[in-house]
C-alpha cells in the first residue's frame, strides 16, 4: 500500500480533530504519514501514534512565519522524496490555499471540500449548496485532496509514529507574504466551530450582543459550539471567526440549531449538509424552515430559555 | 498603480444550478449568468485603491461569450477597461489549468496588484489567489478584510480560523478580499452609459501565449466520474409555540439522542 501524506493541524501540540479524521481516512487509502509543522510534537506524537500514523515528518515552526507558500514547499519536497499516493489536508480556507499551491508545484490536480474518498481515490463532493453529489478524481500527478471537517468518524488504530525531521530551504518567493502578528478571537472553552458535533447559531433575531448569552447558555447545555449569521457578526454582536456560511465557516455537525436566522442562501451554503437541523424563528415563512427536521415558530426569548431548562433537567 | 481585478461569471445562486449531462461541466445555458457576488467586493476595493493611489483598473475575465455581460457591469461600476480571455479550447478547465491561463494573461498585460474575490459561488474551490501567487512568484495577500498600501508595501488583515493575521508584502502582489472589506457601489446611470464606450480587449489562447495542451477538458488535471441529485431532505415537523415550544423541541432532541 502506498504512503498517504496527511497535513495535521494543531494548536501548540493539541491535534485538531480534523487531523485525526484525515488519519482515519488515510488508513483506508494506504499507510498514513503525518506532516507536523511547529512546536508541540512531544504532546502530539502519542495522539498521532494512537490514530495510525506510521511516520511523522516534522518541520520547523519558521514555516508558519509566511503565508501558505512555505507549507506548500515542504509538502512538495516530501512528495518528491517519498512519492506518496496522495496528499490529504483538511478543507479550511488556509489549507485549500496550501493545496492549490502544491498542485501547481506538482503539476497535479486538486480536489477541494470533498466529503468522502474511496480506495481508488475517487472523491465525493457535495455541490450547489448540497443539492447535488458529484464524484471526481485527479487525472494527473499526485492527488491533492482537501477534506471537509466532520466527514469521517475518527477511529483509533495504533502505529509507530516514527519521527523524521525534515529541513526545507525556503525559496525567496515563499517569503513574499510575512505574518507580522496573529490575533486570536476564538474564545472560551467551547468546542471548535468546524469540529463540533453540535452547533447553535444566532442571527439578527437575537437583537444585540448581550442577548447572545441566551445562545451561549443553550450551546453550553448541549456541549455545543456557538455560531452566528453574517447579520450578527456584521453588527459586531459576535466575532467574525464564528460566522457560518458562504464567507464564514462551513460546518457539517450532527445537529445544527438556527435561532433567529432567516436562512438566506449564503447562510445555507455553510450549514446545509448538517445531519439534523432545527430552528426557532418567529416568522413561519422564514426559508430556514424548508431545511429543518424540527422547527418551532415562536419568540426565541420564550422558546430558547425553556429549551435550555428542559435540557438541563434531562441531564 | 496598475490594478487588475479578476471577475468570474457564475450562475445566479438564486436559480437552480446543474451540471451538463454531456461532459459534467457547469451547465451555463440553464441559469442566468451574474458576476460572482464576492468579486463585486474585489471590484469595489480595486476602485477604492485607484481613488486613493491613482492608476487604472482593468477587469480580467476568463469565460465564454456571454461573460461579456458581467464585464459590462464591472465597467459600469467604474473600472477603466477590460480583458476578456475567450476561446472554446478553455471549456472544462479546472482550477490548476485556470490559474495557468490567467497567469499567462497577467504576465502579458502586466500588473502591480491582481485583486480577486475569496472564492466563486459555483465551484467554491478558493484556490485561485494562492495558485496565481505561486505561478507568478509574487506575495500572496489573500483573504483580506482590510488593505493598506504605503509606497510599494501592502499590509492586510488576513481572516483566519481563529481571528486574523496581520500580513505584509510588497508590490507586485496578488490580493484576495472577503466580503467584510467594503460595501460595493451600484452602477450609476452615468456609469452605465460610460461603460458602453470603454475598451474590452478579447484575447484568444494564441494572443495570450497559452499552450492549448495545458487547458480544457481533455487535458484537465481533475475529472468528474459521475454526479447525481442529492437525496431530498425529508420534510420536517414545524410547530407553533403555544407556550410549550421549548419543551417540544427538547423532546425531539431527546428522541434523537442529542440530550
Ligand atoms: C457576498 C455575501 C456573502 C454572505 N455571506 C454570508 C455568510 O457567510 N453567512 C451568513 O449567515 N450570511 C451571509 N450573507 C448574508 C445573507 O445574505 C443574509 O443577509 C444573512 O444570513 C441574514 O442573517 P440573519 O438570518 O441573521 O438575519 P435576517 O435575514 O434579518 O433574519 C433574522 C430572522 O430572525 C427572526 N427573528 C427576529 N426576531 C426574532 C425573535 N424574537 N424570535 C425568533 N425569531 C426572530 C426573523 O423572523 C428573521 O427570520 C452574505 C451576503 C452576501 C451578499
Ligand atoms: C461544482 C464544481 C466543482 C468543481 N470542483 C473543482 C475541484 O475540486 N477542483 C478543480 O480543479 N476544479 C473544480 N471545478 C472547476 C472550477 O470551476 C474551475 O476550475 C474554476 O475556473 C476555478 O475554480 P473556482 O471558480 O472555484 O475559483 P476560486 O478559487 O473559488 O475563485 C476565486 C477567485 O478567482 C477569480 N476567478 C475564478 N475564476 C475566474 C475566471 N474564470 N476568470 C476570472 N477570474 C476568475 C475570481 O476573482 C474569484 O473570486 C469545479 C467546478 C464546478 C462547477
């Protein structure tokens, strides 16, 4: 079986769930090798081992000082040296950019936002806001595939996770866009939006920033992440990092709860493939109700606190 | 400053979109073509940068004949001229090939700043800005929610998973913008009239120095195997709150094992 390179995202050594999903998927395609950039491998390595990484290629944190290009150069170098059968990344906006650069470097093709990959490396897409399914493959070169988070159920399977340090000499062109500062807006102890099994989102109906506490309380009773519509992020009620939709994050949780959100096409583009969808909205005509498994027409300030209380009672 | 804004024509997201049964490419005939809505922010940012720093805004589109409607609209917003890469051989090009074709045109016409939207609403790959920066060997200043230019230095706020990064690079560069960056203007009547007289240069593959073997469906680096409608969602239950809406919803969630 061929080697499968998996770019594993982590925050200071804490492996993102999407990385474990990719390792699980990679085991069905070949032998997974994790690619690790930056500090924290001591903490991360046992997790990679537990989830089936036969090898770990570790590279210096300096690669993160510039926008995407150094990571593409690292992966291109590994593809040249190891001749893997495919490269997998998680389909975040940033990783899709890495994937695009890598495909150009390799002269191969790139498939983005795929929801499944079969043993012949045929990938499935959910397109046009979930209205259609298509299957595609890379026709030339080493396939570069960006997989949507939450598309694969994580299964552990122990492996050696043997570490090999990789040094790359960056080209001058790769140093063109320098990161001066990182500003973190994610807050609190809630699960990460794209990785969460349950997402509770609030929209314009929530009314102001303080009222988002109603959304947060419901989210916490369910162990969910909090999301927001663009109307809510544009109004400054919640940070942009939490926006769900066309120009925010794409989420596909087991359960999506839309509160005071009308269900505009751009919002739907980011949540339509959620497994179960429920909504609370005072307007019975709101388009979000076309999508729901269960909907309540009513005032969110009545319905949501009652829902939260009921959930707490049942715990 | 020579600003080139890349604009894609896409089927209107409000209409039903399809793939063609013949070759699995986008069925452009069955839906109205409009400017990719995220590209309107790129056009607006291009115009604002020109207003602040001087220069010229050129629209660059790769697409079939009917894409000229979108080009006119972009010109009516205030762009100065346009380049339309149009050739039947381009049909079916994927993202890697499209980046090659557009990079060839950018090299030919020259640019200080190439401005893109963050993604298209049809294919949504979101790779073009990065792929163009790779091909052109210039800084990738992508996913910007804010842009400042000072001489030849460009600083952006780049939207990330966790918030944003402050990023710096120098011209020439590729910039892509997110919808937070501005509010696109509407074409004025004067703008619409003026657009009719603005120059649109049509380029074929040969004009742009594009190798026909490297574009189009036959040589595509990706290939659609098959496609089908997604199974329709089963119609759900919608109840009116009679004072027990929250409790009912909790019951539903409990039955589904979410609580
Ligand atoms: C280029 C572009 C990109 C975009 N990207 C995104 C994106 O990524 N994500 C996104 O979400 N949007 C996006 N949008 C915006 C999108 O078109 C909508 O404007 C937005 O989703 C509306 O947000 P909303 O549903 O919260 O607000 P509204 O459409 O105003 O809906 C508010 C809803 O709350 C209900 N409501 C009000 N009060 C109450 C109450 N007390 N109890 C119960 N219900 C109540 C109302 O009935 C209404 O249905 C984008 C738009 C453009 C043009
Ligand atoms: C449903 C569907 C799925 C697809 N999936 C894939 C895939 O996984 N891999 C793949 O290689 N191809 C794919 N394609 C083909 C893809 O549409 C084309 O390759 C396209 O030219 C580039 O991708 P994009 O539109 O996603 O660009 P994006 O990278 O999303 O677009 C970003 C920006 O690039 C600029 N831009 C894009 N296209 C043009 C253009 N023609 N002219 C001028 N500016 C432009 C615009 O400023 C735009 O905002 C898919 C097509 C469809 C219809």
